[in-house]
């Protein structure tokens, strides 16, 4: 690989802060990164020192599909593992328009004021129509992205939510190893991405709006059942009464759900991210959850169960990929699809036949 290709493969917006936001020493270090070829060992050492440029490049290696990059990524992940697992991972979801970006910027800024280091990752499945990225958080969190103790990284767009999720989980490990103690994982709030984010976080936060009618419909039962807290955003101005009414309805709805394994009783909070109101209460609630979950052993138990889940998920993804890449399967699959189109076989019979070839 020539130097130009090397730069192209390992450059990304999350690790290229604008010059006005970095010191002369940092700028010199960044230029050195770009100019010189580096080993994964050097990259790992810089990452463990909290260097955000190294963190960004490490995540770029994770996201790359090139074999050489994947080997480098494996080395970095293995080296980062002993230094990870020292954060709280918070999943944040809500329908488009609920104010996720504003909330994350306000919440992240508050946490940084409390001495925390905050990383924001996004599980961002691409648009199935245009194949473009749905999220654009770096353009919307203008204040947070300039903070030295913040790191914002939108996920790559791609057809496979499972693939995006796997890379997000590995990115969490690198962020923790780089010293970030609060990891915020955002989902677009559509499709199955909420379930995926829930499977890699310690606390799952659902953002809602008052007056959207959701509280009367039992609000997407599956998502509410996963939520450890509901935060009603935009509870300001003329919307305050509607927000208080919505809080009451949500509290009543939560009474209908069975107790959580963590023994935590989900709470409903009001918040105005735009005016920084209610943000500190959200963090106090999450801290209370963490203390309770650590005391009763659920916190560590949940992470172990998640690791087991992702073991099976990784095996399934690998087997699926290997199955479809097999030349014999590719040829037979094409034949079976033609037979289905001509009504000469059923989908079940075709699947059974293809699996017998594996």
C-alpha cells in the first residue's frame, strides 16, 4: 500500500479536529501521525495515553474491511481490553425530532463540567433507499465537539446493523481504554437499532416528547419495556403543563410492566436540554442506578450476559458471511432463485437444499 492509500484508509473526521481547537504541540503530533507510517504498537500506546487522534484512527481500523487493517485492529483491541470496562455505557434513543443531539450535547457538557470524559458513539444503519448515513451528529454538536474531554464518532453507514453494532462494541472498548468514563451510544430511534443498543449498554434512556400521543398508546411496548428511564424533553415554555401531564401518564404506564432483573424501578424525568434544565437530575438518577446495580451484583452480571450474547452473534455473523461467500453456494443460490421465480420450488425447500451443500 502506498503512502497516499495509507492516508486515505486511515483518515476520518472524528480524529481531525480543526486547527483552532488544538494546541501547537497537538497539531505537530497530528501532522506527525499523518506524515509517518505507524505501527499498531505505537498506535496502541498513544491511545492508552488518551490521544484522541490515535483513538479515531483505531476506530477507523475497526471499521475498515481490509484484511491488513483488521489484523491491526485485532492487535489494538486485545491490547486495550485490560484497560477497558471502567465506564458506564448509556444508550440513548428516541424518534427523530425528539432532540437527541441537543440532549447529548447538554448532557455531555454537564458531565465534562463534573470532571468526566465523555465519548459519543452512534449506531447508525444507513438509509435502505439512498445508502447514505442518517445521522450527522458532528455537524449538530458544535459545542461538545470542541471540548478536550469529549470524543464524538458517528458510526459507518452499512447494510448490516449487526456489522455496525459489532464495530460499535469494539469502539466502546477503545474509548474506555483511552480513559473515557462515560460512553453515550445513540440510536436513530427507528427499526431494530434500539434492541441492539440495549444489548451493549448498562443504562437505557428513552427520550420522549409531550403531546405526541405515545403515552396514550402504551408507547411502543418493546422499547418502553427495555427503558431504565424515560426523559420527556423540551419541557419548557408553553409545553411545561403538557410535559407534566405526559410524565403522569408514563408513570402509570410503567406500573403495568414486570419488575426488572436489576431491581431498578424505571423513573420518568422532565428535561429541557435547550435550556440545560433537568440535566443534572438525569445524571443523579443514572448514578443511583449504577450504585444499586453494583451493590446487588446486576451490573457485572449484565455485562457478562451481554458478552455471551455477542459471542453467539459474532459466530452467527461469521457463519452467515462464510456461507454466502462459498462459490458453490453462490452458483446454487442463483439456480434456486430462478426455480422460485418459476414456481418450481418453495423457499423452504430451496433453503434446505442450499444448507445441505454447506
